[in-house]
């Protein structure tokens, strides 16, 4: 299978390296959302890829906002949401509006205003707390802020017709696990898959995540 990996708001594409290693035998393409003008992300992703036939598109964290459009542009066979925000389908509130209505519904209150890309100690507390020390040290080199204006402002369109898998990290210290699980059911109509991990299971639990991603994308 072909997997297109879309980084989140606090890591660059190098943050997928451990998961890519576990997906040996499949083709992986970690795209860079900062490699453009920040207005047409589906077109930006297409430019970075060869011609792919019905890839699986995996998105982390805040890039869940962009996942439906990127998946549609690539003719994806499946969307995989990893510790990701699920938009308020169909055509509902933007992420900014949801936050304004009740930020602690989505996020843990301690996460508000934190930028872990500026302080490795904050990254360890919120992103990599479930990683071994040597993995945390490596992960610090993947930190990079990605926060274009379109992410919080973009309103959801129709719910995607592409099948979805939602991986909920149960020890997430940023997005609330219970919110992600509820959004999976109410907004996508799927039962979430729970994984005992923090916000970045592609870093802390890459082997387990790879098994979930592959098994959920077969058939």
C-alpha cells in the first residue's frame, strides 16, 4: 500500500520517520505543508508526490482540518486520523469557533497557549511524555511550528465519503481523548480505535500504530 503522511502543527515531516520504518514493505511519502504559500494544501501535497493509486492518507493533530480535502484530491482509499482534530461536519463551526465556545471541551486546559516547539521541556511534557529518553532526544529535532491561518478559520464542508479510521491516543495531553472518540462517532460515524499513547503515537508507539494503520486499511 501507499501511505501519504501529513504532519501536524508541532512537527515537520521528519517526525514520521519511526512509523515509516515500521511500515517497511509499503511505500510512504511524508509531505511538507510548509513547502508552499499556505493557501492550497491539496495542490501542494499533489506536487510532492508521484502518481499514486488510491493511497491511504494519514494526518496528525491539527492537520485533521486539511485531511478531507487532501484525501479527496489524492483519490484516497482511506483517511486515518491520528490524535487529530475532526472538523464539525457538515459545514459547521471552524476550529476557532469551537475553541471560543468551549476550549476545554476539546483541549486539556494546561495546553492552552503552549508552544512546545520553543521549549524541549514543554515538548516532553505534552508530546513525548510516554517516550523513552533516547526517543525524546531524537524527537526534539523534529519540532517545528506549523500554524497557518487557514487551520483555525476553515469551516468544515461535507463529511468525507472516504472511509475513515480514527486512532485516539488515550494518554493525550493536548486534545482530550474523550472528545476525539465522541467526534469520531458523531462526525464520521465510526468507532474509534484506542491506543495507549500520548499525542504522538507515531513517535512513542510506532510499531503498534503501524499495525493499526495497515490492518484498518486492508480489505
